[in-house]
C-alpha cells in the first residue's frame, strides 16, 4: 500500500508518501486529527481565520488535516460556534478554507458530525439520541435527557450526512471523515449502553452498526468511488455496558468490507475521556500510543489503511509504530496547536520530540471549571487563526480570566460537550 516513490531524501519513514486504495496520495505519514476550533460565524459558516489556520498547518508539513467538527444539522449543535455544512450554508468561505488546506501538497478533509445527546442544555432543550437515556458521570447536570429518534428522523439524518459530504466535495475538500467516536450520535448508535432500541436500529451489534453503515453508503452514493471517505472510530468506550473492543473490531471489519478508505482509531467518550489520556496506564504513556495494542489486533483483520491517534510526542515512537506495521499514518493534535511546524521537524530530525506541559492554575477546582485541557489549546488555535504564532508559555490564569471576561461561565459550560 505504500507508494514506491519518495520525493526527497528523508531521515525516517514519517516523510514517505502513502497511497490510498483509490489512488489519492498523502505526501507523508503525518495526520492532523480533529480539534474543535470554535471559529464559526453567527450563521455557522467558517470565519476567514479557519483558512489562515489550515494554511499554517499545510505550510508546517502536515500530510492530511482533518477539520474540527462540522455539523450536518444546524438544529443539532454540539457547541455555539460550530460550523455547519448544509443546504443553507454559504459555500464560498468553505471553498477558501479547502483551498488553504490544500497548499503545499497537503490534503484536507472535513469531519462530519451530529452530536446526538451531547448537546449542552443551554443550546437545546430536547436533544435526540437512539434511546431516551441520559449522560452520566455528572454530565447529566449540563445535558438534558434526550428524546428517542423515530425512524423517519433517522433516515433524514443519514441523508444530511450525505448532503454535507456532497457539499464538501463541491467546495473542493479532498475527502471527508465521519465522526463515529467520542460519544456523538454515530457512537451512541453503536453503544448498547446508549442504544437500547427494539427495532432494526438497536439490540444486536448487527442492528447497532446499521446506522453507521447506512451513513457510509449514503455518502458513497453522493460522492462516488474515487472520493475518500474515512471514519474516526472508538476502540472501546471504556464504560460498563458500553461499546467494547470486540464490538469495535466487528464494526471495523464491516466498514472495511463496505469499502471505507481510512479508519482512525481513538477511544473513550466525554463520560470516560480516554482519548486525552484519562486513566491510561503508565506503561502506555511511556510508549506514547494510547491505543496501540488494539490497532495491532485490527491490522490482523483488515487491510484498510489505519491511523493511530493519541499520545504521540516523539519521532522515535511514531517511527516505532510504523515499523511494527500496525498503523499507516500517525495522528497528531495538540502538538500541532503548540507548534504548527511539528510535522516538518519530525521528518527532518529522527530524534525530534515535543513535551506538552501539564496545564494547571494550581487550583484543581478552577482547572476543572475552566476545562483548561481544551480551552488553553483553543486559545492557541485562535492565535494562529489571526496570523500569530502559538504561545507555549501562555498563562493558564490568563486564559481563565480572558474567557471569563469575554463570555462568563457560559463559555466554560459549552466546553462540556
């Protein structure tokens, strides 16, 4: 599956190109995983800053960049400043965003999403989900109990995914990714904890995966066989009664058989956030890759190209994951928010490493309220969107007070989605 040609002499395999089965060439093995930018306009179109931000990442050497959540339905937002791509959207700023992300021979794919019940209660009084089951772990305080979807609504949502993908292609993006992880709607359908329906959309795993397969097939019908479709999928939810590793592997096989082009492996939900290192074993942290054990098993089952995301900090660990054959691309996120040139540096220097400091104000209650692990990085993205450099020594207290001054506690509540 690896392209035979290398365009330049490189110090490690991270800089080698990779060719998807449909022929699309990704210039290197470095993949920017989605991060919420919170840079939508009041009409939920992209601000000009998104083009500036993704231009910066393209110049920094990323091979394939996945955008933050682009919602398929403007009545179902996960956050107030989400971008929405539907029949009411202005395609011109999307075209500028796509063009910017394609600079320097990079690729850019929108991540298409529906939040399901992961909608803060100040945004939506009655969210929807496969079943009328609340979030837990304290999140029920900020999120209302959802209403169970009826079948015509399920079919409508599937078509909304397809329309957003069609518009993505028209805008000039080079592929799309379905967000099937982290507790959003696709993930909710897959989970027996959250999907307790008695019809064809729930119950057995075959029924629970019907929704994601229907979304994939609807998108494929709209965009054709040569336009890449990827998915971000949980290795597991890491919750009692939730989506298991065994379930996940069956879904991977089904998607692979259906013809999906790229599978990004992550894990966890906002009730159990393993995707950001929550309760990850010390031995796993040292190895850097949070979900390596799982993806090694998946590699034995399918030949679909895979992306491993979560925990990578050094060129050496990334190269080790590639050498083992478990993954084809390396997912990066927060490291690129602090240093947009991180991909170029990894390729140029086989010993390059970036340590991310532990963010804290020194007061645990403030850290939790401020959601520092999210908001601090959003500030970095906002700086780059304005054409400025990231600020690695940005004050945690400064972030807290600036956010409080601009939007009050409302700004922190929204981040709980």
